[in-house]
C-alpha cells in the first residue's frame, strides 16, 4: 500500500519517480479533502512544495493526476490478486482474494471512495480503467470457477463478474459499518458465500480425474475389473 511522502522544501531536486509519487500524494490529499471538482492545481502544488510549472511538467491537468492515482491503486489491487492466485488450494485462493480486497478497501478507504465511487466514473478514460480492474479480478475468479466446475471460459468470467461485484459491495458495506462487524467476520461470511455460489454449479468431470480415481481404487472396485456376464451361445 502507498505511504505518504513528505514534501521537501521548494527548490529541492528529486528523481523524477520520487517527484511524481510526491505530487500524487499531494493530489490525493487535495481530492479527498476538497473533492475532485473543487481541488485546484495551485493547492496541489502548494501541498507538494513545488511551483505550478513543476507540477505541470509532470501532469498537464487534474484529470491526468486522477488517472495516475487510479493506475497506482488498481496496480496494488492487481498485485494482491496475483498473490492470491499463487496459492494452490482454491478455498485458500478465495479467502485470500476476499481478505486482500477488504484490506485494500480498509487501508485505502478515502482513496477507494475517491476512485471507485466518484462521479467521474463515467469519464471514458476513468471507466476504461475501472472496467479493466473489474475484469482482471473476474478473470482471476474465473480460473478458480473453471477448476471447480464444468463451465466454459465465457460462462466462468460471467459468474466471476457477479462474484467480484458481491465482494465489492460487501467490502463497501463493511467500510461504513466497521464498528458493528469485524473484518474477519465479514471476510469469512463473504468467502463462504462465494464458495457456496461456485459449489451450486455442476462439478467438473475430467477424463484424467476418472482415470486417477480408477487407478487409486481397490482392484475389485474398479469399473473395468467388474466380472463380465457370460453370454450364452445359442444352440445350433
């Protein structure tokens, strides 16, 4: 997660990446405190301790600052999703993904609201980025769904979109009701609901699984080892 970067004094030179991070922190503070539309580039520059020309060297305007904030925070969420997918057990994957989403919402609450609940959501460039992170999370969920059910890719992505929406809505509700429900309880309930939702679909049935089952079964229990009925030869 992002850490606030203290603003150096005016005139102090920073590497471009550090200056950019510093300007984004200043913009985030201004947007959260004043709202996107009321925040001014003058205020953002003052918060960062730089002149307006320096700010404009990095970002031509407020929208570019806002888009850069979206990119930064959605990249953090994508990294959390990738970490969850690295696990081998699907139950652990789901629980870790849900927990990661609640962590993201909880630790970045102000930024989360600013980015994901803003009236800028229908701005084309903003919408494209938000749709992409939703699709990334849905595809990650689809990988789990396909390994557990007989759905094809498109069906699994559709269900993944629905389950990601469930997790998002649950996390948003929890964010405003932390005093009445713990994060652990919210994560456990949400994860269980997602697993039950996936479990409602027919389980996957792969030939390789059936072969493995036959190989591990006692010989007398194997389908291909059952005694054959003798077929009487008709009398001539």
